[in-house]
C-alpha cells in the first residue's frame, strides 16, 4: 500500500502483479474503496497483469478536501498514477462514477492508454439519473452514509446476492461508514452540479473500448450505454446477463475475466469493436454471443426491430 502525492494532497494506492506485465488501473464507484477490488487484484495478477487500485480524492484513506472536488482534478490524479506505471500498455476501467472519470481521462489523455472499459457508466445525466442523483444526495444529507447505503444496496444488487448477505450487511456497511465520510461523499456528489454532457466529445476516444452493462441495471440502463457505443468509434457493448448496476461486486470473477480477455484481444490485435453488441457469458471463460440480428437491444422484451405492431387483444 503506497501514497501518491497529488500537489499537497495524498492519494492511497496499491499496485499488485508482475512488474513487467501490462497494467490495469481500476477506478472506484462513488461509495467504494480499494479493498473492494481484492478479487480483481488476485485474478488479474495471476493472468500476468499489474493492477493499480486507489481511493479517489474524497474516498477511503485518500485526502478528503473539505469543499467541492472537481472531476478534472480526479482525472489529474489518474494521470499521475498512470505515469507511475511506466512505459508498458495501460488499460483503464471504471465503475459508475469511476466510469465517468475513465471517460474523461480517455478524452483528455487517450494517447496514454491501450484500452478503456466503462462499466455501468454514463456520458450524460438523463432526467431519471439526475432525479435519482438528487434524491441520493438529499438522503445522504438527511440520513447520513447509513441511509445512502440502505438505498443503494437493493437498487444495485440482486436478490440472489443479497439473500445470503443479510446477516452480515451491517458489519459491511460499518466498514464503508468508517472509510467514506458523509461530507466527502456529498462533495463528490456536488461535482455533478455543473456536469456538461460528455457525448459531443466521445468521438475523440480512439482507443479500443469495451462497454459493460448489466442486463438489469436500474441506475444506468442500456440507453445510457447506447450513447457510448454510438459515439465511441472503436467500441463494443457487452450486456452482462442477469447483472445489476454493481455487478463488479456481485460477479467479480466474471468481470475480472472479461477485463483480462479484452486486454488480451487488444494486445494480440484481435479486437474489432465496430459498434457491435454482444451478450456476455454467465461464467468466466464462457462464450460471447452476438446480439441476435434484427432484435432491438434497447428493449427488455425480444422485439424485432422490423416487426409490425400486433393488433391489441379483443
């Protein structure tokens, strides 16, 4: 565990894996911290990758500025961390809020990375996402980090994952409360007050990009991922079956495998994004299935794009 100086501020980070391997930098979601990437560090390091994880400004053990935290400053922190990794290929992945930082980084510094993986992310605040964000910020202010986590857990994770965790959720939440303070989280949320859509700038991202979206993502549903796929030239959208917004927590072995396979394809020259849409595997090592031709991948129901509307029932 190390400390990276960003100006006068200290950033907690960790690098695991072989020194000469290609690197992955993993960027936390809003309420996350380094420890939640443990499976990724182990899995990717075993596959020959260096893995850099860190707490953003305002998170975990990194410094917590007392006022507004600009997202461009978070990008600057990532730039300093990438520079620490040397000259080898670096891949960048971020979940949700971290995906926004990853997109901003790729727009500003795309020449320093070999590939990009935005996960459950977005380039613009849709009306639904804006209202949900405002509600979460109000809940944080009035109810604290405990209330925010109570709100986010059922929104972000499946019944199948939550059921066996119910008896231990309180201890897990307490760990989050200790590492993420209410005022720092509010400052991170406040960084969206002047958020301008990134969509007009996405075409400047020229690196291979794998967009990951859970099939049942409630917070950042598929239309938000579609705007990424449609505007990032060398991208592909992979829909992860039976997955929710925080599937990086729920399906770490699968997600780590997807990250490794993407990087291997890019480095071997096999990657061909071409704006394609895929159904991801259920298990590590499983097959990718091209989204069936003629069906609308933005619908939850298997509706053919050219299918005439049926007559209503009598």
